[in-house]
C-alpha cells in the first residue's frame, strides 16, 4: 500500500515537472523572434560610383599655326554655356601673327613694285634692241644693194670694199639678233624669279591671314561647353596652353555614359553587357538603366587623396534625359552580376558560424533543431541559402 502511494506521488511530481518545463519553454518561445523562410527572385548587384560623361566628345584645341607652340587665351565662352554652331568659343592672342603679317605685306608691296619695274624695264630694253636690230637690217640691205648694183665703172678695189661692207653688215645683224635673244631670255628669267618672290610672299600673306582667322575658334556644332582639366586645373583667360592640348569639349548629350569606378575586389564580377541601375544625385526622383559597354585594361588608384585601387568601366545610359543630365554629375550604380529566380532567403542574423560552417536554428516538429546550411551571397539584410532549408520553415533570429 505504501509503495503504491509513493509511486503515485512520484508520477504526479514528474507530470508537474513536465508541465512546468513546457510552460517555461512556451514562455521562452514567446520572447524569441522567428522568421519564416521565403522564396523569391534575388538580383545580386555590385555597388559602384561614377561620373556622367559623353560617349561622343568634340574636342576643341588650339589651331595649327606655323612655328607657334604656345597660345595665350584672350577669350573663352563661359563653361556650361549652350552654344550654337558657328558661335565663337575661344580666341587666342594673334599679335605675333599680326606683326608677321605687317612685315610680309610690306615685303610683298616692295616685291610687286619691283616686278612691275622689272617688267617695264625689260619691255623698254627689248624695244631698244629691236630698233637696233631693225637699223642693222636696214644697213645690211643697203650694203647688199650697193654691192649688187656695182658696175664695170667701179674699180675692183671699191667692189671688194662694198662686199666687205655687206659681210660686216651681216655680222652686225647676227650680233644684234643674238643680243636681243640673250636679253629676252635673261629678262624672262629675272621676271620669273621676281614673280616667284611675289607669289611666295602672296602665299605667306594669305597663310598668315588664314592663321589669324583660325586663332578664333567657332563651334563646329551646337551643344554645351565643358572646360578640359589638366592636372586638376582648367584654362582661364590670360593663361597659356601648349599646342595639341585641348581647351574645351562639346559633348553629345544624346549619348551619355557613366565613367564608373569599380572596387578592386568586385572587378572580376564585372562583364560586358551586364545591366546597370543608375541613380544620379542631382536627379534624385528618377532611376535610369544602362549596360556595361567598356572595361578598363589596368587597375589604378582612385585619386591622389583616395589611394584605394579601382577598375574603370563605362556604362551606356538608355534613353538619357538630355534636359537634366550634364557631364560631371555624380552617379551611384547597381551592377547586376547574378540572378536567382527562386532563391531561399533568410535574415542574415539567422545565420551563425562554427569553424567556417554555417548553421541555423529551425523550429522542428519536436522543438528547436540546429541545422547545417550552405549560404550564398548577402543581399542587403538577407542572405541566400543554397541548401539546407525549405520554403515556409521558421528560423530563429
């Protein structure tokens, strides 16, 4: 009888302990936070920053001028100005060319006068020699008639003299013809030399006029003006710039790009053709899209002040807003490098690790259950679970 009473007492105590344990567990469960496993599409994106630019830039440089290597800026249209085709963009100091033009023009005037004088003198001298030749011809004909018309009444000595006079007149004619021909050739050569000097000087004058005109550069097309920076400095009126160095650019607003800086650790994830979501700080109410169209060839420091290593990429913007977008605007990028159509995700705080192995605590049929999982990338506050969980299971946070 005593044994039965003791047995019943022990059974009642065990039941009370079990009920107490369940009640305590329920209280604990009420204070714990659980999350249900969800399945959804997850896009994995690499974050990057960049600056707006144009895929087509029209570069404005100093003109090509003979023997000029440095140019002083006299005028520049303000940066950011919207210019029309043919409008003046920049003017360079042309005083040196103006001085050269004055010298060459003076030389040309003298050369042209010299050419005119040379031609006039040549014509006068040629006419004088022609008259002398005509006179020699007349003397020859006269001597010939005297010699041919001599008769028997004329002595043989006189006939010989008449013949000699005729022969001498032939030599005079020959000499006069030679002098005329020689002078004409010499005068023609001298005229051509003087004429070449005039033409050379005319070409120099015309070249200088063209070069002076080119010292004022006009817009070859309509667009917005952006100054070109060199070593962090932009050109200003009064500064000098070397030949071949650009002064400003006119970007094509219809073909806008983002010049992106990709962190070194993410560079291998980036590939041509990847879709990009673009947010521009100055246009915060709009989101744009684009694609990776160009990748850099080398890694480089981000800037002098920021030594972190980055990789360059270019993103072509789809349907850019030409009214609001401007080169130089800051942009934030989300580059989609992977996508999971049916990804199992849990809050990142549900995952804990032990010796590089990932675990979660699952709400099992008989209570809490520790389970090993294989995790994928972190997406915001959630993490993709590649295996070990199923949809609608609950995990402890």
